[in-house]
């Protein structure tokens, strides 16, 4: 449940991740796959998380978020490094992710770890506002 709360708080921002409120906490918590999730912990609670959804085709889809008050302090970097290790351990050959073009912090972070931009999906994500946001595909060969 603490992970679902973190996810919901970031969704409330309506900025960095595709999910928007309301997040069904019970359902989100029930379906969380802990086997492929890494959690940054401070003060006894989660301050960031990253997960890899493994596909049958050798690549994994990466998703992540850090609590707003903990950003810019290296939590995201530590999680990306750990998730890359996890993906290698699982025998994946590639990590891929989608990021909004305005999310400069996330794009800078992924580039730092070697992810490259592979394409741009035009008007891909429909927001509750009705706006249609592009999504940049990024990938890292492991
Ligand atoms: C993206 C996110 C996970 C990054 O986590 P974080 O803990 O802030 O990341 P870090 O502090 O480890 O590193 C951020 C890096 O980006 C840099 N950065 C920060 N703001 C930046 C900006 N506006 N433009 C470019 N780079 C920026 C930092 O300097 C840092 O690089 P450095 O380590 O070389 O100094 C976090 O901001 C977040 O959760 N955002 C909301 C949810 C989200 O966008 N998730 C990703 C969806 S694809």
C-alpha cells in the first residue's frame, strides 16, 4: 500500500507519469508486482520506486517515480542503476521506456545512463483535460 500511495501522489501532479487521479489504491496495491520493483527507502518509508515489466521478447519496460520532496538528490539515479543491474540479472537484452517530451529531468537522467531516443509517438497519451501528449521512446541495450 505505501507504494500505491507514492504512485498516487505523483499521479496527482499530472505531469511526469501517464496515470492521473483518481488512483484506485486498493487495486493498485493488489496488482503491484514486488518481484520486479525496487524501492528507495528513507525515514522508514518509500521515497522512490522503479519497476521493470518483463516481456517474453527479451526487453523490459521501465517505470519509475520519486517523491516530490526527494527529487534532485540522487534517488532517481540510484534506482536507474539498480534497475539496470536487475534487468541484466534477469537476462534481458534491453530496457525501454516512454517519457513525456517536457520531462527534461527524467530525459537527462536516462541519457546519463546511456538510454537513447528511439522515436516519438505523436499525440499518444490522452490526458483527462483532453490534451494529447507526445511520448518519446527511449531504449538501452544491456
Ligand atoms: C524523473 C525522476 C524519477 C528523477 O528522480 P530524481 O531523484 O530527481 O533524480 P536524480 O536526483 O537522481 O537525478 C536527476 C538528474 O537530472 C538533472 N536535472 C534535474 N533537473 C533537470 C532539468 N530540469 N533539466 C535537466 N536535468 C535536470 C539533475 O542534475 C540530475 O543529474 P545529475 O545527477 O547529473 O546532477 C523524478 O523527478 C520523478 O519522479 N519525477 C516525476 C515522475 C516521473 O517523471 N517519472 C518518470 C516518468 S518517465
